[in-house]
């Protein structure tokens, strides 16, 4: 059997690689050129507005959703001196813990409602609840619009303050739930003193 | 009928407590009058060691001999603990003195600033946002 040599094999491969590379360059250049020549692609459509539809004002969310539920979280653990004795109140049964957890979740999630920018501060025409001390809804809106990052920060700080409470509830640790209550109050006050009654805070210093 | 009356009274009392606690997040000056400082000397009838603010219920004797029931808001229990006050310092019927400021709308409501016990110990019990009256020094 005659051995056939293929001396041209390697040069052919080399030539072939060069040819392919050149073709690729031409193709890329062509596509770039055609891209330049083509009309600019249409701009991506603006993102659709969030499907949220605020019904209640911030004041109403506070009074109807957050306040009643955060009171349940705070009141879940307390001590009362009455009738000649000191009585400790804590959740005892699984249902008790489930109930306080329900309220902690309501508060945690309701914080998200406060982050919806289009939500009005108060019903139309509603006045300040304490003229001269607490701002009008229009003044509060102005502060929020000037400092949206601050508003978001304080609301999320408030939301985060519920995490230790939820952890305490899941661990059924009444003392930890009681201790978590102070931080929740502090975050309420941080936001209120910035956006609701900054004048009152300034005058007390 | 009597049972129904008792139930209604209890419901009303509960509603009153709920109203007082629900007011706790307004500005200090929206609820209390810094131009009306009060010094209350009387007897403890109830104390709630609860977040976000504690509540002292006490009776004082008025000049005409009648008894007035006061509700006194305090700072949070953790803050009072850090200042050395304990819930076990409160005993139903004990004598105590509270200095603070009277409520604007509710004349039987006060915001406590200083609590003095019969053993002479004195504690700052003021809430955040109160007047700069030196009570916390």
C-alpha cells in the first residue's frame, strides 16, 4: 500500500484559518456599517405605572392599620399593678402567639403602603391635628417631596424594627418581644419628629 | 340587667384606656400644656409597665375634699429601667408624688417628668420631646 503524504495539509489549514478570520472581520464590519446606517431603534417603552391604587391617605393608614396593630404588639407583653398585685401579661397559648404575629406582620407590610409615593398625606382638606405644633398635610407632603430618600429611610427603619419582634414571637420569647418594643417606638419617633412635628422637636431642645 | 351594666362600664373603661394609649404618638406639645405644670401627691391605683409608654393611675385629694383620678403618661419602661426604676417599685395603694404637665384637652391627664417615691428616691420619667426643663438632669 502506497503511503500518501499530504504535505499541503498544514498550509491548507493555515490558509483556511486566515480565510475564515478575514470573513469574520468582513461580516462584523458589515454588520456594524449596516447598524450605523439603519434607523435608530425605537426607544424602549416607559415602564408601566405601578398597578397600585391608593385608597387611604397616610394618616388613615396610620390610624386604621398601623396604630391598632402596633398597639397589639406592644400590649402583648406588659406588667400591671392593680388590685393589690403585680400581674404579668404575656402570650401563652399558640393562638396568642399567632395573634400577635398576625399584628406584627400587618405593621411590617403596612410600612410598604407608606412607600407608595402617590398616596396623599391626609384626606382632601384635612387640617393639621394640632395647628402650630404638628404640620399641615401640605407641609408634610412638601417635606416628603424634598427628602424622599429620608422618608424611605425612616419608613424602612421602622419596618426593620419589627424584625426583632417577629423573631421574638417565633421563639415565643416574651422578654425579647418586650425589649423589641422600645426600638419600634424609637423608629416611630424618628420619622414623626422629622416629617410630622419637626417644629415641636426643635422647640423642646 | 346588672350584668349588662357592668359589661358596659368595663367596655367604657377599656375604651378610655385605648384612647389614651392611642394618643401616645402625637407631639408632646399637641397633648400637654407646658404652661400648666402640676405636682400631684396622692395614691397609686394602677400602673401599667408597657411599651411605648408606661401609665400611672393615681388619686389625689382636691382642696374641697373630693378625689380626682389622674392618668399620668411616663416614658417607656426600658428607659425607666435604665434610670433605676423597677416595676416592683410600684405597689397598689402606695403614696407617690409626680411632677409633670397637665393635658390640654383632658384635664385629668398629665405627662410625668419626675416621680418621687416615699423612700425619697426620685426618677426622671419624662417622654421624648418634652420641654427642656432640666427634669432629666
